[in-house]
């Protein structure tokens, strides 16, 4: 489309020039793409395709005082790509809708896009298009698109299945707590919030070994456990002593139970299916795979405390309609 | 997911309750959907799939003084679905990212979503998911997904092809001009802006009859003609006397040339391929199909005026990075 530059006009074509500069940041063109960015839509030859989107708004999901523009982009794309992991899908591409406020200059826009591209390319996907506008706030909607031959749904658990989580929980919430307290989070906590790694390869590995219900921990363990158990028509019982709290990041049990946006996975698998594979998981992916409870007939989520007694677990996950608490 | 209501928590679950109310507004579940809204992603069995997104931001793309919430939703989805029309794709589904500001209550959110659903269902698609957050502004990112066996790209024109447009142009720009002048637009102008009809069936009909380059008029004829000609490596020459100005909406030639967001189609087709079909197009779709010029070797866009002289056509389309002029 270089010829269009010959057409001068009062609006200067800033939008299209920026789009060209963003596309030039790509190191890979997404596979299975028969029509690339630059046309009205991207066209994908693969099927079945999983498509999800994740909206990140300044002041709700992040603050510019906390993160660099590249981290804001990485985090927004990581959240969207985590939705693909939660289906055991294989990422192909992302689309980016970017709303830039007056404080965001061209370099910021390029850094935001670079973060999105980095997060996508880290899991084998690539930027395939999007839309940009100037507006009253900074916001990103990232659309994640992936091959999904055998979706693993959140509602696939059966009574008696064990519940497992990947990685360690609460680091992202610990970082937010530090910032709100006016302190700097530890590097480990900061990284958990700023550059979440969607568990894409992990999800497919687990699906091959028997995971039959899967969800990513975007709203917090208490909330997402309620989603998985509820969609499966079951009740979840968690063991507080088993929760893998991200103590290296300074997280407490409350951070691990209710802090959203760790983007680890929660899964249900038949007893005996995954136990033997947990050490291999740790070795392969560098993070633990931990049994934290069971699903059974009933409804709701219960937590067995250190005293051995089960109590209903209140849902403390983040409500994106409630805004970010001060 | 009704069981999750048994899990009380400090955040109240307002986000999930609203999502359930929005999904209850659907009259159809999208076809080719193997995993519906309510899981982490929607999964589509169809291939190839075209995927595009369109971002609508208050103060940039619309104003609440001008449109009802349902119209804002309809217009945002119409714009996204028009990107599918521009590929000659067949819409299947939309995803909605909705950022609600403090002025938007639950009824507004439901009306916005109803507008999106109405626009989608009018062209055979359905709502298949999305994301909602409270933020400092009202914004919608609509992702449009459609079957696209034979994409018609914007860069497919060959020298000597004739250029055609569907419908009448300038009505949406005329409405914006009226609002800016402090007057009410005519019903025809208002409808052109508020409830654009993506030319989905028209695009497929035209593709079957020889259209080999296609773009929708979202940025304005002058800008989108530059996109089509530039992507094809050609120059466009338009005839001012041939442009189908939406005079019933009170539009002038300038509105038709530079006013964006009519969401009509611009296409290139070999001479002789479509001429005979134009009356049938008008009869079938209720809007004219008009030859407005040619593409030829060269670059840029030229307009032949009533005096018979050709002059470069300055690009006056809307630059979404420039913000909405006051």
C-alpha cells in the first residue's frame, strides 16, 4: 500500500503510517493465514478455530505508573492468549484494538504493540491485524485465535476428579498489593503481574494426559474454581495446606486464593491419571503441578483449613465491573 | 453456570450476572459453533474463517447526544460486519468487548448489547462471547467472524477494471455535519449514520459476478479508493458526475467523496462483467450499483470534474488518530 502515500490529504494518514510501523515490528507472519493484515479481515485456513478476546483498560486492569508500555501490551496479550491455553488450543494469531489517549505518543504506541507482538510470538502466534483510534483513555482489546481440534471445556469435570493447578499462585496480586501500599514489588511479584506466560504448551500436555476440565486463573482461584465446578454441575473442595502459594514473590494464602490474573491453569482429571506425570511436568515446564482438591456432587466451593474443617470459600476474585479498588 | 450464584463474595459477581443477561437477549445461537459463549473461547468448526475487529470510542466514532445506546451498539457491530462484507465473507458470529463508563447503567449495557445482537442477527450471525469492564469511557470493540471460502481482496484490481459503488454515499457524513451545526439530521441521514447495513449479501452476489477487488467505505470514498487502487498497484480515476450522492439525505458531493462510515462497498470488476447485472442488483437489494470510474496504470486518485478536467483527489477521509474534528 505504499502508493497511497502519494495521496495527500488534510488528515495526513497518521493512522495508516502507524499501522505500517507496527506491522514492521513483526518477526513472523502467522501461519495458516491466507489473507494477512492490511486487508479488511485476516483469513485463516485452519479449523476448528478458537477465538476469544480480552479487554485491558487503564485504571482497571493496569496503571501506567506500574508498567512500561511494552509490559502493558505483553500483559494484555498474555491474558488473551491464556484464554486459548484454557481451551487447550494452539495459538495462531492475535488482533489488536488499541485506543490511545493524548498522553500516548507514537513511541508509546509502538512499544505497546511490541509487547503484544512479543507475547504472541513467545507462544508461536503472530499479529494479524487490528484497529487503532485516539480516545480519552488507554485501552487494548486483544483477540486471540488458535487451532482447537479438541477443546477442553471448563464444564467437563466428573464427580471424584482431582483438581490441579500449574505454577505458584498469588504473585500478581502481591505486586498489586505492594503498589497500592506505595512500595515496589519484588522482581518475582512484578514479573508475575507484568509478563504473565500463558500456559499454552502446558495445557496441551495436560489434555493429552487426561485433563478433562480446564480454566485459566484470570479471576482468581476462588472465582475460577466456582466457574469450573459450576459449569460441571459439581462442588469443589480445596485443601488450604495444598495451595502452591508463590512465597518467593512474597504472596500470602489470601493472594493465592483470591488474587486474579496469575494466568495459571486450574484443571480437573480422573484420579490416577496425572499423579505419575507431575514430576515430568515440573521438569519439562519449570513450574510445579499441584493437586489442590477434588470435585464432588453438590454446589459451591469449600476450603479445608489447617484445622481440618471445611468452610464455604467466599469468592474474592476481581469483578471488572466493580473497578479497581483504590 | 447457574450454580456459581451459590458462591457469594465481596465483589458480588456483577460482571457475570450482566453477561448472563446479555446472552439471554440472543434469539439465535451462531451456527458452526462447537463451543458457545460461557467458556474461555468460542470455537468454530467452519473454515476458512475471516476475522476482523472494529473499535468504536465515544467522542471519536459516536456521541451519546447523537445516538441511543442500542444505535451505538448496532453501529459498532455494523462497522465490524462490514469488514466481513469487504472480503465477501459470510458472517457467523461476533464477540463484543464492552467498556462501560460510570454514566452507563445496566439498562444501557443491555441496550448496547441488544444493538450489537440486532446488527449481527440481521446478517445471519450471532453473539458468541466477549469481555466487559468498567472504565473511564464508553467504548466497544466488535470482533466479526465469518466463513470466507473465496476472499475478495482490496488489491485484486487489474488495469482497465471499472470501479463501482453500492448504494448512495454521504448520508452518514451529512448527519454528522447536521449534529455539528446544532441541528437534527433528516431521518434518512440519521439512519445512514446510526444503523448502517453491512452489504454482506451484496458482496457475495457481486463476487459471483466478477468483482475482483473489494473494500468497504469506512474511511470515505477518497481514502478507500486510494487503499484499493494502491493495494492493486494502480491509479484510480473517478468521474464526479457519476458519484451516487445521497441527495435524499441532503448530502453534497463533498460528503460523498470524503465522508467516511457509509459502509457501502467499492469494487473493481472487468469491463462488461457487471454492467448487465446492475438493474438486477438494484431490484434485488433496493439500492443502486453505480459505475464511478476506472483503475489504470499509475498511482494516486484523480477526479474528473464537471468541466471534464482531471485533478488529483485529496484524501479527506477520517483519520481515527486525529480524533473527531470539533
